[in-house]
């Protein structure tokens, strides 16, 4: 009976591959700004804006929704730094 050994890959000499940042279409950039504005309104005044945000996002295709979601996540990370 033979025993197989496994060696975990190391990061030495590895090159980190990053995906290029995608530029949003101008109309999607405006939607990102609108969503951030609605979130700011909710934070400062307590006015619930979830339905407004949902109405804006419901008009988009799933692909555009994903792009807006990625842009929102990136912007939120930048604001917390």
C-alpha cells in the first residue's frame, strides 16, 4: 500500500492578479449617487428610504444591479478608510 503525500502550494514567486476596475455607465453612476444620497437621508433624519432604493434598483437589469452593488460596496469601503 503506497502513501501519497500532498504539499500545499506556497505564495513564493506568485503574481497577484487583479481584475481591472470597470467604469460604470453614466446612468448607473447617477443611480449609485442617488442610492448613497437616500442612505445618507435615512442616516441623518431617520426617514426610511428602503422602498425608494428598491424602486430605483427594480428598474435595472440583473447585470446592472450587480454593477451598482459592486460600486456601492467599493464606495462604502472607501468612506470607512
